[in-house]
């Protein structure tokens, strides 16, 4: 069995390599894809919170969000918790763009996945469940539930 530290290093390297593979020839920059995905996952955010999720400086985050706003993919909305502030949210066009980018990524993976047998596809399906559970804000219940045990 692989030690957790070794597995963590291998998993980090493998997922980074996998993302680079999937994004080759993509129709949008990685920054665009990540920004849309973060807003889709977390909902409307303040620019500073978005910057923290994407590990960017606030000026860089502002520039990305400003560009996506000019493209109609995001919009400013009032912050319900603070009338003086605003949040950045996906528009319907932004959601459609993200869906298109995800479909494009999937199309690049289809031939690779089609070459795998059912056992390997089942392993990848389980690994995907675990990765999603591990990246959940509260991973313990999701991991327990994914093993078939009540959360």
C-alpha cells in the first residue's frame, strides 16, 4: 500500500498533468475556465473572495472578472449582506460558456476513455467520486456516504 504522503505527491502531480492534457487545444484560457467554474461552484462572490479561491492577487482577479464582464459572462449584483458592496455572478451566457468548455474538455477525453475496459472505467468513476468528496468543504460525510455508510 502507498503511504499517504507519497500518494499525495503522486496525486498532485497526476491531477496537474491530467488537467494540462485535457486543456491542450482548449477554446478558452485556463484563467477563463477556472473563473467560470469557481463562480459556478461558489455562487456570487466579492472580488476579494474570488481572488482567494483562485489564489490570485486582487488586481489580477479584477482584470479577469472585468474581461469576463465585457464578454457578458459575469455581472455585478448587489451584495444582500451589505448594500454598499457588490458581488460578481455568472450570467446565463457565462453558464452556457462554462457548459460549452466542459463539453469541449469531455470531447477531448472521449477517445482516451473509450480505449479503457469496464474495470478501468469503474476505477476512474470511483476515483472521481473520491476527488469530489475530498474537495468538498466538509469531506468526511461525503467520503463516508460514498462508501455506502450513512453520513
